[in-house]
């Protein structure tokens, strides 16, 4: 969320010129320290899996924001969140405290697009942030995008497990359709949002990443053979047109 806030405000301060957004200072040592010193462990910030109980968390690294007088009046941007980045963006937009801090990003963002984001409530602490977001409808103009073409029982162990993980009733995920990682019902589950279903769209550019062939061999082979993902040009044109409109 600090990275989102940093990027959003620098884009506005530089009138949308992405080449003028400075690099933030965050390295592997910062990441190691953040993980090690999290008082609740990997799954529980501050000893709790409830967002409302999170303490104020000061991340490592330097995220220097532009002077407030450079945040140009009446200038806002479109925010696009892929996968978990979608619900994290929803938390950023809210005027409620998350981790002891209010980001209020809706002041700087005119439209939100979530791509293959697990937006539905699920079981376990991993979904506490999503449940927190779902306490209110979309706070700005929002498009929830989800892909189909990957049945849970046909695309290997990763897809079957991921769909089951996203199910609110604890089923095994075999009967669900989705993008290979997020079932379509979850991708579209934002109250007050417009929705877009894209057929034959996979979650991730699997074959472009080293090691994916072992984690998700079926999805990697399929992408290598030409299946598009949310970031492929022909798919981008579908949801980007909504932003322009």
C-alpha cells in the first residue's frame, strides 16, 4: 500500500508522466527485516488475523512523497490491480484505517480495475483483508474483470487447490470455472462494481517465469501455446476501453 500511495501521488505531481516517478528505496534486506520483525508472524500482523486489530505498521524502506502543493487539483489516475493487487488497491482507496493508517486513495483515483482478483470472502486468515474490503461497496467507479476457460478439475493441482482455497464453503473447487487461479465467481464479487468476463483468459503469463513449469505445468504449457492473460495486448484492449469510456 505504501508503494501504491507513492506511485499514485508522484504520477499526479508529474501530471501523469511515468518517466518522472522516482524509484522508491526498498531492498531484500528491508524485506527480510519486515518479515522477521512482524510481531504476529507471517499470517498474523501484530498477533492478530483481524484487520481492525492490526497495529500501526511502519514498513522498512523509503517512500518519499511529493510536496502536497504538487498534487495537482482535479487530477486523478486509473488504478489497475492484478490478482491480490486488486483487493490491496481496494484497501488503499478506503477512508477506514488499515494497519492503523487511513490512505483514502479515492481522493486521487477516478477508476479501479481488478484483474483476476479474489474478491469474495473465503475461509482462513488469508481472506481477512478481503472481508475487510467487502464491508463497503465500491467507493469509486470500479470494474471487476475475471477470466474463464479453466475448470477446476481439468488444469492440475494448482488450479484445483486455488479454487478450493477461494471457496467460502470449503468445497474442493473442482466444479468451478475461472482463469486457472481465481474462480470467476470470486473475481466478479465486488458490490457496486461493473463486471467483465473474458473467455479463454489465463491468470498469469506462466511460460514467461522461471520455475512455473514445475508449479503449474498444465497452465505453463497452455500459455506457451498462445493462450492470452490479462496483460496480453488483445485482452488489455477489452478492459482498457472501459477506462477510456
